[in-house]
C-alpha cells in the first residue's frame, strides 16, 4: 500500500466481507434453531397469532433472534379487525397451539 486511500479501501473491503460473513452465520444459526414454520399458531403475552412471515435480526441484547410476522387472532380464532398484523419476538413465544 502506497498511500492512505489504498489503506482505507482495503479496510472498507474487509469490513464489508466481515459483515456479509456475520450475516451468513446468523441466518444459518437461526434457520437451524427456528422451531416454528409459516402457518403455525403461536402465543405470547398479548394473544395468539398465525405466522405469515419470519425475519432474522438481533434483539435488544445483541443476540440473534427470529421475529415472526403474525396475523393477530381473536379468542375465536378469526383475524382481529382492529389490528390484523403484528410481530412477535421468538424470545416472547411461550406456547405453540397444536
């Protein structure tokens, strides 16, 4: 490296590669440890929801975690009209309905 621009470019490339590898490891870890699938009905403190999507990310404590997009269900099992969609963190799920 002859100048500072080459140094900065090399560091930036290394950081991008590191972030991509970190994301790849997180996705493989969460995919292997995700006990719920689309269509499952899960429950947390606020009620029940039918999973319609899953995304991966980091929780408040910087740990990898699944975040479930759910159709918010009423006690009768129908979709709630006032709040049809909500999200449930994997750490907040305490019950899977059979």
